[in-house]
C-alpha cells in the first residue's frame, strides 16, 4: 500500500473510534512522512497537536498502523510548516471520490453478491489483496464473521415471567417476518438471554426457508467490515451485502453510538430494509432513548416497531435453566443443589451456566456425585446471594431507593410518594421471600392482608407495561444481592 493510501486507511479507522471534534482537531491535519520496520514518522502542523498525539493518542495510532501492516515500535511526530505539508491527507470517510460517496445509495437489489445459505460467509471468497499500484481494489473477505449459532433455538430457551413477552414476539416474527414487529428491539442486562433469543429467530427462519438470507452479526463485526470496505474501496459491496438480506439481526447495537459514518451507513441500510418489508431485529443493554450519542433519527426508528425490556430471570426460571442444562449433560441434580445454584447467581445466566459447568467438571474429575456440600465448598467463595435475606432488609433497601424514612413506609401515611414504595416492598416480599399475604401485611404494619394482595397484584400488572417500574424493581433486586 502506498504511503498516502496507508495513512488514509489509518485515519478512516481512527475516525470511527474518536469523536468528530477530536478527529478534526488532532488527526485531520496530519500526514505520514515515512515508515520503516521499526519507526513511523508523522507530520504535524504545530506543537499542540504534537503534544496531544504523543500523550494521549500514541497507542491508538501505533495499534491502527499495525492493523494496516506497519508494526512500528516507535512513532515520531515532526512539526512541518504549512507549506511543507504537501497536502492535507484525504479524509477516507469525508472526502471520498464522487464515484464512492454515493456507494451507500446503491440499490440494495442491484449487483447483489452471492450469500451462503447460513448467512455467515464473506462478500467474496478470495482473501484481501492489494494491487501493485496501491489502489487497493482487492475483494473483501470476513473470515471472522461467525453467523448464527445452531445451538440457540426456541426449544432450549427457558421461558419465565421476565422474558415471556420477548419470547412470544420472537415466535411471532419467526412465523411472519417483516409484517408485525419491525423492527424488534430487545434490551436488558448482561447474560439474560437476548443473544440466544434473537439467534433462535434466525434458526427458526432458516429451518422454514433454507434459501432465505438471514444475517446475524455483532455491532463490533459490523464496524470492522465497514472499515475494511472503506480501506479497500468496497463500500458498494458492503452496502449490497447487508441491504439484500431478508432478515438482519444485529447484536449489541448500542456500540454503534458515537461513530458518525457508521451510524449514517446503518441508517441507510435500516431504511432500505424496512422500506422493503424485510425484518430487522436488534439487541442492546438499554432502551433506544438511553443510548448515549445515538442520533434522534435512529432512536425513533429503533422504537418504531416493538421494544421489549427483558428482565432478570426469577427464582423458578433459574431453577428450570439449571435443570435443563444439567439434563443436556445427562446429569440429574438433586433439588437442593438446583436451588443452591439458582440462589447463588441470580442476575446473569452465563455466570449461572458457568457455575454449573464448574460443578459438573469438578465432580467428574474426582468421581463424585453432585451434592449440596460439594457445591457449597466449590462455589461458596464467590459472590453469592445472602443465605438469610430478611424482610427487614428488603424494606430497608426499598426505603433507601426512594429516599424515605422507614417509619413512613411502616406508618399510616397514604401519600402517593409513600404508598407506591410500600406496594413495591410488599411485592418484593412476595416475589423474593414467598411470604404469605398475612405475613407481608404484618411486616409493613398493616392490619388487613387484603392490602397486601392488592399491592402485589397491582405491581405485578403494572410492571408488565411500565418499563420504569421494571427498572426500579431490577435495581432494588441487584442492590439486595450485590
């Protein structure tokens, strides 16, 4: 790759990782003067840029150069007069030749690349190559794209109160993609089954129609491919590949925020697919409106179809997950061991599966039967759910969350800012400790247990419709078990 083309590629990648202001201020007025196997020399116009690049961005520049084939041990920054700056480096993203600027507007149905049936292959099969002239026109390949994992199906997904709405929506999409919930936006904490569920949709669609073009990709992979497309001037191939999909599934879409040109490309891809009634499924760790740095036009589109908050699985769901995973290993766990694991890890299904795998491997290596004592000795040192969570702890944590005195929630006051926390405390006593309604009423200083019944039913019903209430319940739970 020629020197100018190399630096253009480096700048193109850096622009996707830093803010627009930082890119324009510190990187745009630079150029690559020379490079050897050990040293790269970067020209800068003034001492301020030199100092900033040395102190803050040196590692970023070195790693980006390495990705583009220049593994320099040191980088020198040399100040040049404006007249010596032969030309300002072309901005790969902002100053493309006219025949490439419009790549993103290529019709998604024109020159569609051949896509493998599983939706996981590259645009073209040959490996990346650079032409002798330095104009990198080599075909793109993306061997790192993994595609849909066949293990993730609806059959082995455990449905509980925290994910039943998401499960039902995904099953509906698998029957009639692109007609009902489009886009589908699933959000929630780490390790609660979002990736499993969205890939299960893809597997179900492929089973029904093997010829359908179902694409699953993480946002990180999407960004990597976009950078490669810019570098090798294959943006039209990139656009055609994704805009010719029948179903596009993107995991962890929150990582697209702050990447201006990536956001713009995804915006056009989204519009083309949605206009063609092609199904779009997205997952994130937060709802669209809370993704920082995401443009309003994308926020509104992400919320266009159906947004569903996936909650932390309850105790019964966690027990079912442990039993199902154990059965897949052809192991029958005692009930007390199942309950111990479900109590031990309650916020992250991946960690729960990891704890189960650790227990089974330990028992297999030592020829032991899984038991409560073995599980306790093996996993007891890790962060666990309190063994004796009390009603008082739940009430105190609820009061602390709402910043109200405990005597108010236990007293006769019926102000709204007291009644709602009191109802939530009753709901938590029922869901976490499984207390009887008379016991719940006594713990909150109520004489009539019908108050507890009404409160639990009210919070249960409203939590299914109110995302803010679900968030409050999750936060209180996490604090209790932290």
